[in-house]
């Protein structure tokens, strides 16, 4: 919990940026609220790609620390920075291309026209966002997570000022609408990147000598990072892509269902940050004892993580169910939209346990560098079960956006059950620090 609490707070602050974006977009108009949510969903796919393809850094660094190989950490991190810079640049280009192709999508014509207003300026944030993710991996592995809490608080402050200024025209700034919200996203990521790099270059991380020398890109090291990270990325992409695809399907159904879905997902994202922060901490802590080859310590962390997740899920489910109407009212004054969003928040409360458990169990397996099986589990649970069932219920059984959420609940529940079985199997067959 010492490692996890700052991560939970940092994740909540990070998602708060999305809340501020949504609240400002809602004050601009209903179309902007729906379009901003879909644009953020597309941007999120790129961000998940950065998170996933850099996810090999934390368990690798944790394992090095567990093996007392501190001198190797700096070189590994420098290669991670090269990987991050390349990823961010490529993804920026891909998002800019995607923004030009929305006219040919099956989305509502109004949404297809408005989404690029946000997506184009937000795309320029991705190189900085990727480097921030690399620095976070180092801090997580080292157990120094408080810095991320303070940096995210700074980023949230910048986002609030930029959103209100550029989105609504406050503080004498030009009123740019959705484009202003996109530029605010970019300002936050570049500011956060600068602060994180300066902190890592400071005295508290000096023992790793991260910037004491220049290292050229090492294809072998980068390839080894990607070998571990690609299954993690695919697993995260299956999950993030599921929610983005669900948002797109809600957009096909109509503007009100799309906006209601955006509100429910935005509120649920706050709840998800608690098990996600715990999952990141578990990856680092399990990775450290994995380096020691200590099975009892791994088992202790796994059991503790599951118990904490159950407690957190009970809390967030209760809050979402009890306060669903006030939560919806935060986002919009439209009574029809409020009622639709409140109905979806009840379903969001139902899947808190399964959603939290799948994150926690995935973090435990990631710490043991077991990544391929979780990837396959996510692929089946999310895209065969969750999306397939949700699509059928929404478009062929007449359930609309509610059908999409029923599919999410069933898919996440199956994922948590299968990941739990995988953790038990790996622990049972654990030999010399590696699953067989």
C-alpha cells in the first residue's frame, strides 16, 4: 500500500484530466460532449499502445534490483527512452492520419465532423506522453511513487486552466472549443514530461546514473523489452480497444446513448484507478521478489492484492450505485441525458469486482513476467465474449447501449476467472523464478 497509494492518487488525478475535459465539453454542447468522448477514446488507444509496449521496463528493472544489478538499471532505462521517443512519434502520425479518415466511418455524421477538432491537436501530446510512461516505469520499479502523485497534480492544474481558457474562452484566452481541449491535453503531457525528466536527473535517482552517459539505441535490448511487452500491450489493447469499440457502437446508436456512455465510462474510470494503481504496485513488488526467486513472498503479495481488490470493489460499487444521479448531474444539465447515464452507472457498479480483479491478477502475472497467457485470455474474454455478446444484444436484441454494457459485465467476469486460474497454475508450477 505504501507503493500503491501514490499510484492510485496519481491515476485518479490523471483520469481527472478526462473529467475536466468532459465537463468543459458538456458546457459547450451535447454534440461536443459526444464527439469529445469518442475522440478521447481514439486517443486512448494510442496511449494504451505506449503503456503496453513500454510495460516491459518495470518488471525488468524490478528484477534487476532484486538480483542486485543496480548498475544495469541506467542503461536499460536509456534504451527505454529511445523506445518511448520512437513509439510516441509513430503514434502521433497514425492518429493524425486516422483523424482524416473519420468521414468514411459509420459514425453519426455530426460526430465524424467534430471529432477531429479534438483529435488533431491532442495527437501532438503522444511523444511526450510516451516518455512520461517510461519515467513512471522506473519510479514504480524503484518504489518511489510519490513523485508521480505531485506531478499529476501539477498536470491537472495546467489542464484546468488550459481547458477553461482555450475551451470556453476564460482568462482572456481565445475560445477554441473542442480544439482548445485538445491543445490542453498536449500542454499537460509536455509539461509533465519536463518535470519527470528533471526529477530523474536529480539526486534521488543519482545511484542509477541515468544521464551520466549517452547510449545509442541498442536493438538487442529494445527487442528484449518488446518481447516481454508485446503480449502486455496486446492484452491492454484488447481491453482498451473493447471500451473504445463499445464507445464507437454507442455512437452508431445515437448522440444521447453515446453521451450517456461517455459519462458512465468517465465516472467508472475513476473507480478503476484504485485497482489499477494496486496492479502497478503489485507488478513492481512481485517483480522484485521474482528476482530473489522467492515463491512464498510472491504468494503473499498475490493473496494480499486480491483481498485488497475485493475491499476496493465493494467501496466503489456502493458509491457508483448510491450517487449515480448526482454523478450524472455533474456532467450535464440535460434531464434526458442524466437519466440515461444514471441507468448505465448501475451496470457500472455491477462490474466493479470483476474489473478490479482482472487488473490485479494481470499485474501479478506481469511481475512474474508471464504475459502470453493473459494476452490470450483477454483476447477471448473481451472480443469473443464481451464485444460479440454486447453487439448482438445492442443491435439485434433491441437492448441498445444497455446491451453493450451487459456484454462488458460478462466479458470482464470471465476474464477475472480465467486470470485467477492462471495465477493459481503458475504458482503451483513455479520453479526457479519462472513459470513452466
